[in-house]
């Protein structure tokens, strides 16, 4: 199968990914996830130069370094969110209402 090179920008850094057109979508998504340093539950979005959302799949059209896609992590899982006591809030008072 043919090999594709996809050029993209993530967090202001120019990147490129090489994959085969018969690779699985999940493998390709994992490649982009790795480039974005995103976790397994983070949500990625890929935009073309016109700002349109494009699907991350092996059918992704090849591009050039001058027409890079833009990869964004739009939602991340927050496991380390502070608790109410760490924020100085007493939730028991709210629950008592």
C-alpha cells in the first residue's frame, strides 16, 4: 500500500506524520494523539487551511508543508481537579440546604 505524509501544526510546532493508506483509523488517531501529547480520553480536532473540520482517518488527503492541517486538543480529562476543601469551599453546607 501507498505511504502518505501529512503535515500539521500542533501547539505552534510544525509536525508531520507518515502512515500507510491501509492503516486502521485508531492507529492514525493514536499517532495524532501522541503528537499532541494528549491522553486517551482527550478530544482531538483537525482543521484544514480553510478552517474546516476534517476527519482523522486513513482517507485523509495528503497535503504540503505550505498547507498544513491544524491539530487541537479541545477537551481533556481532569483527574487532578482540586476538591472543595482545597478551594476553601465547604460543600457539606450546600448539601445541608
